[in-house]
């Protein structure tokens, strides 16, 4: 599996006090956060979070258009949150940038975009330094802010997990996209050989969404989805387990069934719209426990324009959701079991059935005696808060008792 990036991570917990910001950008939405630290392990005094969707046209526009929109949103957030407070007994505000796309890391606060994933296709940004583009937009917006660190969502989640619990050794993201990272001994990393390393461990960002193998059990639906995606022959593992794609696999199955039988009535034109069935809708149908499956009926009518289907057909839709979700969870569990040998914590996804199937598969793969020692902990806003923590650790004021890798 490719390792595109070896990222810096806090190993010893800081005692920083103050307010730090984070920008968490890794999919069709981005979040801005403000975190106030209290100076002790797991001492987050307060946090404010705002989520915004990225307009569809900006996903294929220009880097300047994209970052101007993000910088404008960040400025509005900062001004709202600091209204009436002492904004800046301060130096320049410190920002942690969580950027969840493959990057060649140049330093703790700089990196070059290798390629886009998750539906983005902004051509002028590939091969460009990410932090520089953001900071140029911040200057244009008039916001005095410095991006102190550049990490991805898995590393940010690991940072928060380690801040809360020093036994945390790895993190995985299963959301819009998917990725994993883990702590590794520096002397075991080939890329580190010959370099001066100031600590014994490093966070290895696996970019496992790009794992591809002839052994992955792909169906015709997976193959068609891949060929029709903005990045064909790329991110194969991600396309089988992450949120942005699961709903579309279900849509394709329903479309095929609708074309080959009359159980859904006339073929709805909405079934031919890519990504119209998003992950929250998939989860809502899958977890519908009403006797008449009213939520399934509602989504079929309102989203896919399929009406007047029998309860038997609604149960079939739930079954399709179940098969697609269970396969995704089992593949994710196989990735975890295949790469991690110690206690594992710090993951996120709110889809309850997915979590259940993940636990079930880990028990099967590892055996109950071993699986009981693999501890799964869900984190909320882990990638963003972790980015703010790392910004504090690498702030321009310096933190004497924090060791950075």
C-alpha cells in the first residue's frame, strides 16, 4: 500500500493555553473550528464549530475561487466568535489546516497536492503548495491568520485521540472518504533513514483509500462506478467503503433492478442521476425500524421519485442497503486487522449499522480473544480539533515541553 506522506505529530502532550483555530477541509463540506485550551492533557475548555457545504461548481473551478470562498467563510466565523471578546491580546491567530487529499509533505506547515479525490477536479491546483494558496486567500480577505500546521483528517483524529488517551496508536476515517494512519517507530521507516529524527515515533499516513488489488471483490456496479467517476482506476478501496460512494452503489443496484423488472414501476429518471442517493439517506433507509418502513417510502418518493411500492419492495431496498453496508464494513475491518496489531482507537462515523458490522467482522477476522483488545472509540470533530491541537503545538510562540517529530 502506498505511503504518500509521513506527517509530524505531537508525541508528548503540550501545556499550551489559548485559543486556536482549525480549518477541516476534506470532502463536500468543510468545517471551521475555534478551540480554547486549558493547559493540561485533555483540557479543552470550549470549542465552536461551523460546517459549510462547498458549492458544486467550486469543486471543478479554480484554486483561487475555492480558497477565496473558504477564507471568506473563515473570516466571518472568526469575527462572529471574537465579537465582544479580547481577540487579540494576541499575536497572529494560529490555524491548523486539515486537508484530506493526497499531499507530498514538505514540512510541518507545507505540502504539495498530488491529486484530487472525492469528486474534486481543480486542475490548476495539482502540483501546487496548499498552505500558500490558503494564506494568499487569507491575505486577500484581510484576515490576520497563519497556518501553523498542515495535516490530513486521519492524523488530526490521531492527534486528538492521543491528547485524550496516550494509549491511542492509530486512527481511521470512514466518512465522505476513507484513510488511516498509525504511530510507527522512526527507525522502522525507510524514508527516515539518514535523517535526523528528534523522537522515536512518527505518524504514518497510509492513504489506504488508494489501495487496489485484484483480490478486492469488485462487482459490475463497482466497475461501472469507477469508470464513470472523475478519477477512474484510482481510490479503489475508497470507492467500496466510503460514504460518498455507498449510496451511489445502492442507486445503481436499484436502477438495474428497475430496468430488468417492473417491481419499482416505470424507470425513474432520477435513478440515472449520479450521487443523488447520499450516505445519510442510505443510513436512514437501512436503519428504518418502523413497521411500514415509512422512511424508506419517503426517500424513494422524494429523492428517487419512485412511488407506490409495496412493503415487500421496501424491504428489498433495506436488504440492498444492508448488503452494500455490510461489505463496506467488512472491508474496513480487514484493513484494520491487516495493518494494526495493537490497541486501536480514534475513528469516526455516525452510521450505527456500519459500526456493528465492523465489530462483527473484527471478531471474525481476529478471533474474540484478540478482538477484545482492539478498542474502538468514536471521536467527534476529531480531525478538526486535532488540527487545532497541532497548531497550538507548533505555534509561533513556541511550546518548550512539546516534542515534535
